[in-house]
C-alpha cells in the first residue's frame, strides 16, 4: 500500500468547537500518525499513513465535522513524511494571522445530564460547559482562542479538569472554558450588596421568585431580571419599576413540553428553540395559557426561549412556576448590565436580590430574537449565539467599517469577503449606550484583528453614530443612504450581486432629498440605487414627538382629506387648542418634516382605529394593529398610483377615506385592520410587479422593520411568486435597522476599488 504524507489547513469556524478532538479521534480510527494544532489561520493537520486512509480522512473531515463547526476551505499540500509514530494534539502556534472566534453555545444535552446526575462530579455545578457548549464570544478577549485569552484565565484547572482537558477522547479535551466545583468560578447569592453564605444560592433565588419577588440573574451575556410569568402582581410591579407599560417581556420556559402549552409552535419554531443558539422565538400565543396577560399585552405573540446555561436549568428545576419572565436587566435606553459591581449599582432600583457568578463577561450579548414568518426564519435581533459568525458577501469588503444607524445599532467590519457584525448595541440615545458603542468597537476590532481603511455611515446629519464615525481616523468616509443599506444588506446576505427591485418599508430613514423616507421602491444593486417610487409625502407634526404619538400622524392623514371642521370633529383625544396647534404646524410645515413612511402609515391607521394613540415602544402601534386583524377578511380599500414623469407616487388617501367610512358604519376593527393590511399588500405587490416587469428583473428584495409583519410578508410573497418573481428576504441578518451596518459596508466597498 502507498504511504504518503500531507499537510492540511482547515479554514472556517474550527476553533473552540471540538474540532481538534474530532480530528484526533478520526486520525486514530484510520491509523494515521501526525498532529493537529490551532493556528491563526484555522486548524493545521499533518498526516502520515496509507494514502487511502488519508483520502478517507479528508472525506470524513467534511462529512462528520462537529455540528457547530463550519468549514469554509480545506487546503491540502503534499509534505515530507517525518516518520511519526503517533498522532498528537500540539499547543497553539502563536501567529498573527486570523481565524474566527466562535459564538456562545447553549448548554448541551450531555452537560445537562451531568448537571442533574448526582454521581457526576459536576452534579449541580451551574457553570458547567464542555467542548460542545458554553460561553465563547462573551469571554474571549483576543485570538487565537485559548484559555489564557479568556476571562477564565485566572482559574487554574484542578487535577481532574486538567486530565479531561488533555485526554483526547474526553468531551472536554481542549475545551477552553471548562471548570468544576473545585477549580472554577462559582455562583453566589447577594442580598443588599452582601454575599449570603449558602450551599445552594440558586435555591434562595428560586424561593424568592416563588414568593413573587424579582431577582437579577447573571447568565452568559449579561443580567436578566427574573420573575414568575404567571404572577400578575409581580409583573405589575416589574412593569412599574422598569417604566415599561406594554413592551412584551420574554419568557424562559422550563422545557419544550411547557412551551407547547403557551404557544402554537411549528416544527421550524421548535427546531430554533432547541437549537444551539437558543434565541427567543416570537410565536403565536395560546389563548388558554397560564401565562399572565401582562407578559405581552395587546399582541397575539409571545417571546419564549429555553434555559441555555446550567444556572437557568437549575433555577427552573427549583421554581414552582415553569415560566419565568427573563428580561434584559438594564435601566431604560441603556445596554444590558454585564459586570457584577455595575449591575448591583444600576439595578438597585429594581431589586436587592442578585444571583451572580465570578466568571467575567468581557463582551456583553443580549438574547437574540427570531420570528418565523411564512416558514422563513427572520432574525429580529442578532446577538448571543450568532455573533461573531461572519456573513459571507459576494464582494471584497476588506477593512471597510460600517457604523450602523442610531436605532437598534450594530456596527460591522469587513474582512476580505466576509462581514463581521457586532452584537446588538441598541438605541444610541443615552450616554451609556454611546459609551458602550465606543468600547465595543475597540474590543470587537481587536477580537477580529482588523483595522479600518474606510468608514461608512448613514446620511442622517444628526445621528450620534455619525459623530463617532467622524471622530475615527480613516482614509475615507462614505455616506450610504438608509434604505439603500437595507436593500444591499439583504442582497449581500443572500450572496447576490445584481440589479433588483428593492422594497424598503420602515419607520424612519434619512432620504437623499432631505425628507424622511420609509416606503420606497428602489432600483438597486450593491453599488448604487435609483428611487423609482415611494409613498406620497405627509407632514409629521412635531417630528420625533409624532413617532411616540401615532395619533399625530393620524391627524396629518386626515388633514389631507377632510376640511377643517370635519377634521376637528374626529376624536383622537386632542384638546381644541392642540388641534389648532397641529393644524397650524401642518399648514405652515413648521417642525413638520415631510415623510413617506410605511411605519408612520401603520401608526396613523392604528391611531384612527383607537388601537394605539400613544406608542410606548418601537413598533407598538403596528404590532397591535396586526394582532387584531381578521385573517379571513379578503376585502381591501382603494389607493392611487400616479406617474409624474420619472416619479411614481403611491397615494393612500383613498385608503384613509375607506377606513373612515368603515369606522362611521361601525365595521369591526378586526375587519378594518385586515382590509388595511390587504391594501398595503396589494399596493406593494402591484408596484413591485410593474417595476420588475418594466426593468426586466426577476427578483424583488424586501427589507425594513415593516416586514416583520406576517400579513405583509405572506401576502406580498404570494402575489409576487404567482407572477414568477423571486422574493428575497435577508438571510442570517435582520430586516430592521440592525442590518444597516452590513449594508453600509457592502455599499462603501464599491467606492474603494
Ligand atoms: Zn456541554
Ligand atoms: Zn476543576
Ligand atoms: Fe430602517
């Protein structure tokens, strides 16, 4: 038999995911000698042995790889045999080249079994982890990924852990974050700033939750506030303390069986819930659920997720309720608390009870959120479990940085043909998020080991993100229009580089004409765009104030179709003085920017129906309107499309007239909401089909927060697909503004070469 020798380089997500033990076992099984090591470029393997075995090795390397690994490339090179007599795993080479840091992984079944097995030495050890699960991104400071560069570096492995760490057939072989009762970080219960001595701190937390108390609990990426999700009184208190009246809370559910009791779950939704990313899934809530109405008031969905660390598993073993509200612990508009001392200070107004641990979180990460719409998984928030896995793009984006927008901020950095998107930073309205944005940029660039040549930013002149971008030193800065970034992000995430009709429907984006856009039909590719059509402009009286007061846009919609007397008769809860004031503002245009926005249109109709006059969180008016829509209603209202030279304008005035007539004749709101939705679906479909035909394009791309609306996505997809048009939604990134950073990177990269 022919003997041979080969060097193999494996690129991708291959570090910290059990790749070396897998390689070791495979080599042993196939009687191959050599070694495997992590390097800055990935995993390097040297093999010596039968040629046929080497071929089989390479085949199985791809086929049987650990489930959380991702192989992007395998480079093979013949090499000189060293006549080795065994196969070994050798320590990481210190190189400057790059690899991909892994994301955090939900507790695996093996660890869960050990955690609850009293004969296991990690019985009830809450920070249990192994090669297949545990913290990663949140504890890594820099690469190559090794324990010494994580926040576990200060915990020296005990003899037993060390034996596992060096035993190639052990599940903890070379698993960097492992620990145990003897050597590892521990969980503590803290009351009023003092550690309570106890053998079972988790039990103390559980008993307080059972009694209706709120407890702050540190997990993988930050703190949650935990409370019994079936206890109305507690949730009332939590809502008052957080000054959060309607925004839904996520509920951690003991296991999938209990999840089925509170939500209608499709196969896909169950798969996502049970997946290694363990995100929050927004599912349709069941009417007879034991969960308090205060968890997600006025909407028909509920956000649920499963325990994803040992702490959560044990907590839910001990609480009497299998349903716990677990909401990000942060004062309003601030990032999630993730440091012990900081959390105890900042969260003191919410609770004096803290379940903490001393495994430091270096990079914070909120829970990710997914909604399955029309069978497609759409990320609402991409953070823990997904970050920092890069998005492959069809173009070279090396060293291009996108700062994102001011709402739902993420930033992103390009490396060759991949974009690394940061964790969810949030809304840049507070000093705290602004500071964390700057900190996170510094940490992330170091982690990804990349510097910046070009910075891309939104056109909005008053965005805080612009200030940060302007303060950064680079060769070049590129402004990217908001909705172009939306469409480009969606294209790139689907690895597409071509002309498409892009439909961008959202709340607010600064337009190239200085007005606010948000209901746009663009002829777009990754480089440039041309605005082909948009919704008619309306005044937004009071600017930002009208965003939190949807009834103001309702007033503006009515202004266009009613005379002053009829307008003033319409009850939106305004005083006569306020009506005069708004009327004058709209008439003169004072502090009333022109907007063409799908989000505002939803706001206006929601307010006209009395569903939501005041919005307490982003998207509230639209979500509540969607929730009441009668899915069996097929009627719709009329609308106009006008062609003024090169500009096509969608005028929804007749739609508003239809809504008002229906209100006058006391039609059920569920029917009016459905007719409104059907109208928007029809208008988007008609324009998309017309434009796709006009420009001979087969693909229509949808992006923008409005496409988190299931009725819109379902309806538009159905109509377009029936005409043979391919509808593209983002893959692995969100439709909302958290995708802007990716879009900016891709668009700005075209200015470089
Ligand atoms: Zn595990
Ligand atoms: Zn140990
Ligand atoms: Fe947007």
